[in-house]
C-alpha cells in the first residue's frame, strides 16, 4: 500500500499486540469464574470476539456452551452463566445501581473486559463503540471520555511516547485531558517511540464529509453491504451461489488491498486486467510435461486458486454495486451532492431532494441529502419535514439536536437568527435558551470554511481519477474532505498558526501540545476520530500518507 | 480508624446488603485465588507481598491484611461486588494484589493480570500499580471531594456517603464535571438523586448543563420516565415533555389503545409544527383502523397483502389505498382522493404514489386517466406534475408494454432525451418522428439499420427519406 509508493515510508507498529492484550484479559476474566460455565455473548460482540479469541481458547478456560444473548428466558444446565454484553449502561456505578434496584445485587457479579482497542487492519484501530456518537453528541453524556483517554494511554504506553498532540473539538480536548492525567499518574519510561504524533478530531467538527455518498471501493462496499468490525457479509447475488459469505476485508486480501482506496471508476479496469493475468497464469498449464505440472500444482496452483476466489468475489461485489447504484440514479444523486458542496444551483438541488422524498427511494438517503442541504446552506428549509414528519417526528428532533438539521423560516439568515436570540432571552426558559445557543454554536459555516480551505477544487479543470492529485479524488475530484484537510494543514504548519479564521469558524477548541520528549519517529501519525470516521476519509488519509511519506493509522470509534 | 470502624458497623446494620458468607465457598475461593496467582507473575507477586508486610494493616474484620483468610475474603468481596463506597474504607485497595476490589477495574489493575505475558512493553505499563504507597497513609477515608473524584476516576472505591452537606455534594458534582469523566458524573448523580430532594436537585442541575444532560441520559436509560418528566417540567422544557410523552406510543401494541393515547397527546404543549404532525399521526391511525376493516374481497384474494396497514407511514397508506381502494367514492375514508385531501398531500406526491400503485397492478387505463385532463373545449391532453421521463421510468420498471410506454416517451419534452428513451424502449415511431422533426437525415438513415428488415418501420423510414417535401438539414 503506502509502502509501495514510497520506499522510505516508515514501518507501521505491530498492532496485533493489542489483540493479544485483549485476549489475555478475557482469559483472566474467565479464570475469575473457575469451573464450567456457559458463555452468553451479545450479537454485537461476536465479531470483535472472533477477532480476538476462538472457541478452543474459550474451551480451554472451561467455557462449556456458547449462546447468543437474547431477550428471552435463559435455558442452561450450567451452574455458572457468564454474560458478555455491551455496556448499555456503561458506568459501573449506574450498572450497580440498577442491579441493586432490581434486587439482583449480590447474585450477579460484574466485571469489565476493557479491550479498548481492536486492530482491524495494519493501519486501522477501532474502539468498536457504535454508541459513542449517540451518547456523546446526542445525549451529551461523557461516559466514554475516560475510555477514549485510556485507549490513548494504552497506545502511548505501548507505542509512544508521543511527542506532539494536536486536536480540535470539545471531546478531543477532554480525551486529551483524561490521557494526560493518566500519564501523570503513571510512570514514564524512555523507549523507542513508534508513534510520534497524534491528531484528535471530534466528529462534529466535520459532519459534511460523512453525509456525502462514498465512491471509493471500500466506502461503497460499506455503504451497500455494511462493513462491521472489518468483516462484510456478501449476499448471494454477489457470491453467485445460494448462500451469503462472510469475508474479512483487510490488507491480507491481496485483491482488495489493491482496489480499496481506488475510485470506483478504476475498479472494473483493474479487476478485468487481473482476471486476464490470472487466465494467462492458468493457461501456462497447457503444454506442460508431468514434472512441470507437478511444480505448477505444488507451487502456484494454490495461490492462483486463492486469487481466483478473491477476484470473483470482488467482481461480484462490484457488479452488485453497479446494479444497485444505476437503479437509483446514482449519477444524479452525486450531481446534487456536488452542487450542494459547491453552493451551486441550490434550487435544482432542492427540487431533486423533494422528488427523491416523494418517490420514497430511500429514507436514509433522503435524510442524508436533507442534512447535507441544511449544513451546507446553513439551514434554510422548512418544506420537507411534512412528508416524513408523521413517521419521524422523533428522528427529526434528534437530528435537530445534533445540529445536523437546522430548520429556519425561509429567508431567515444567520444574522437575523442571532439578533433574535436577544428576544429569546425574554420569552423562553433557560433550557430553551441554551438549546438555542448551542444550536447557534453548531451552525456550520461550511461555505466560508470551504472557501478558506479550498475544499472544492475548480470544476473547470479535468480531474484524472486514475492519477489522483489530491484528496478530492475520493469524491470524484469534487470535494476535499474537511476533516482530512484540517489534519493535512495542521501537520504541515506544525500547529494551528495561520488557521485562526478557520478555527473560529469551527467554534474553536483547537490545541497543539508538545511533549517533553522529542520523538525521532514523527512520521507515524495516529489520527483519532471521536465519533467515527468513514472509509473514504481513511482512503484520503492513506493518500496523504503516501504523498508525505507518513502513515496515518486511524484509531477511530466506528459508528455509522 | 475506630471511627471508621464504627461507621462500618453502622453501614452493615443499616444496609440492605447482607454481610458476606464465605464458609461454604471456601474451596471455590481458594481455587479462584490460585488462578489469579497463576496469571500474576511470580516475581512481582513476591515484591507485592513484601510491600504488604512493610505496612501492618488490619481489615475491618480484625484480620491482618495479607493473611490467607483475609485475602480469600477480599477476593470474595471483589467477586460479590458488594463493596460499595463505605464498605472497606480501611483496606488499602490500591495495593497491587488488592486492586480489584473496586467496582470496575482500573486499567492498570487489569494489566496486572497480564504479567504472564512476556512482552516488555506490557511490563512497562504495569508498574503504575506500584506507586500506591503514598495512598497507604489514610485508612480512614477522609478524602476531599477532589480526591474522591480522582479515586473514582481511577476506578477505585471512595465513599460518597460522608458528603452530607449540600455544599459538599455540589463540590463533588462540580469536580466530577470538570474531570470530564461521564462515569464519575453519573456516579455522583446517582448519589445525589438518592440523598437530595427532587426540588433541590433539579434547582441545582439547572445551572449545571453538563451534569443535567448526564442526569437526563441516566434517567432515560434506566427508564425512569416519571422522574424525567418531572425534571423536564421543572426546567420548563415543555416541548421536550410533550415529545417524551408522545414517544410512549411506541410501546403500545394494541391499535385502539394507541389511537386513544395519541388522542390524549393532542393537548400536549408541542411546538406548532410538531403539533400538526401529532394531529396527523392520530388522524392517520384512526383512519387506518377503519381501512383495515374494509375493502373488496376479490382484489385481496388476487393480490394478497404482505402486511397490515396499521401503523404504516402516510405514503404507504396512500399507496395501499391506491392499490386496494382506488375506485371508491371520494366520501369514504379509504378513498385515495379523500386521503390526499385530508393530509394535504402535494399533487406531485399523489401522482407518484398513484402511478406506482396502478402501474404495479398493470392497470394501464387508470394510468392513462391519471394524466388525462380535459380543457374547456373538451379536448383531452396529458399533463403531469412529474417529468414524463420519470413517468416512463416508473412504467418501464413495472414492465409496461411498448404501446403504453410510447405514449409517454412521446411526451418527453427534450428531443435528445426523447430519442434516447425511445431507442432504449424500442419505440421506433417516436425515434423516426423525432428525427423527421429535427430534419436529421443522417440519423434517420443510421436508424434504418436498427429496425427489422421489411418491417413497417423500415417502410416508414424509406417513405420519409424519399419524401421530396422535407428539407433535410444534412
């Protein structure tokens, strides 16, 4: 991947260590319950668990039977039942309070399996906390801040010490603080740092990017088939058989590794080239004598078969993607998104969205477009909710709370809004007032940011997607993701100097801290998205890494 | 120490927790201890024992800290997790080997278990456990609010019960908030909820937004609807109160009860816009209950429905009625036109839905009627709020025959678009006529090769090409 582009790219740290840690912690916990026990695993945890341990590991530690946790009475003959669940009520304090209220306290023991970070690939680590986004940004509950801080601390202890930490966003600041405190409480040992610099970013700094349709291969696969915990389930129409197949998607998959970051338009060409090469390799058999054939079978055939399997899988996936996307007028959808990003032909965009809604093409896509319109135009719509309103009153209420959807009276601009705040003081209550302020604070200044940071390249120039010249290639050359652009700029400037106007537009909360230890290895950069990131962003950062000879492993709490 | 011991007794007497009973489980617990030892590295365990010997300690039960029986009980305690705040104030819970007697392992105590791993980087991580000596000094828990918060943050126990004055409680809360640790904030809030009157708690939370949001989230998650509503009312957040109450309809399965509940929601203080939506929601469900009972049998037999219409969205309901109740008189509740009127459905939306439903049934005459309007002279013409290109799209997806398709392809305004659609759907007449209108001889000539040999289309093209009247542009 990146290594192929620049020979001097630094080696990535060995993140498989994190897996070993998590596994040993699990074993340790299982040993706290000696004797035979049945293990009940929550569906959400199956995939992460699979990455860490296997059944024989569990069996070795006296796990008898494995069940899925379901909302139904438990039938088990075992004396000990062990439940491995996602912390719905994460806080142990809250958890214990509930157990106490239910009269269960004492009958149930609780323990925490703090696996913190799961390496999903050579360069992706994840907290695997889908609820992170909702809890933090919607409910305003900071329960995961310590977890984020501890995860950072773990990386710092294993691969640090970090020499510089940059960040932007309220929660990034908190995570940083939590990490700093933990470092202070712990001991510092001098060691060879593998990760030099860290960049923390709150998801709500950039809501625009995740609202855009993804067009790089990995992003498309995620949009259509959902990549969960580095795994994807391809439906029968992809596998061309009668059952679906679960596949791991990472750099081990040689075919996938070559196309994952590519714009979709390049993928077909690549796959057919590969198929031809494969054909040639198979064809070599013809005219071989017995001895040659024997060598061929023992040395090459297995690899070829493997490649054949992967190739047909990804060709199947690409076909399925094409089929689904052409059915939905994908081209038109993309055109609308690009117009919105550019702030161009907004009327046409609105009428497209309106039609999209009335045709009931896809609820999620309609909402996505609405939010994109609202954010890029600083909220100027009130016409659309009526169509979905009845069914999604609560959805809209949530989106408004997140600042993803800002409804205003037509013609009302931000300044008018601001001047009205004075009026709000008189006739609304305190809670309402803070809401009004926070929604003002959440006002996205996308247009101004886009100009300042040059996020939308001039459209009159031809953009060759096969030879990307900047990160915009992940959106067909139409838009450089805001999040990644910020990261690029800050790393280039070694701080926020010169970006004052930008940070003002982003509501501040930026920081750049230099540690006491100056690390030699500042070429490996850890980017942590608090609240999740998209595969497109990962692709963009890989591109950035290739360009600058740096690596950006993304420790991100994935939540879509 | 004595004081705290007395506190202990008090605690156990007043607490609803029962004291531990270890006797029957001794064997189990010894095994447990062994397994723990197994994962600890021998070397470090020895070091820790040394530490414990240095400081002579006595647990609340009078046994010397570090003795086997004490250790076994300690393990039991950690297993039972009953050691809430004041349970073991004297036990220096930070000693490495004891560190798991808290609710929730601190990160470091977990790594303690990892020492079996030979990796040096993990070793580096673990020594954090080894600094608690400084904390030995106070067996009596006289931690300040700030220290208490720090301990909680590290996952250690710290009694909250001793903070009884409002001032102390608020200090606790404020320190928790400034530590940005949601778990700790919630822990303090649980304590405040238990020990403060609602009025006081609500009043204090009002000026502490972060804590307030945590409290709201906590109440939401523990489904304490009653208190949550009270809180929101006290804060004057009436719209939130309304939404929250409205949300309850989701848990009512019976449609009649749900309808009645929604009716009762109508008087809630929603925002103007939401209020209209809730009114619509009620009207819709009321109507769905009526629709669910009616309908002609034949069509349901011919096209069995996949699901009941109850609780379906408005547009789905409209589609359903366009499908099963299309020709009913406008006065009935299930008539599509009636629904359109009642919910002020836009013309475009109505057209799209009706078109989709009738096309699905292949009721091409209905489709035709949908677009036909008569002007005052009695002439009919086709009109659509939707682009005809989109209409063709819908029809084609429902495999409309070419005769039907070509009517609409012909109505597409843009000639290029019309030609490409016509070619795609093999509406030869339209292609030919459009090229004729465009006076494009070359294209027409080219198209000749695409129609069947000796077909009517070919003859038509030939006629046109031979027509001297047409002034071709090329």
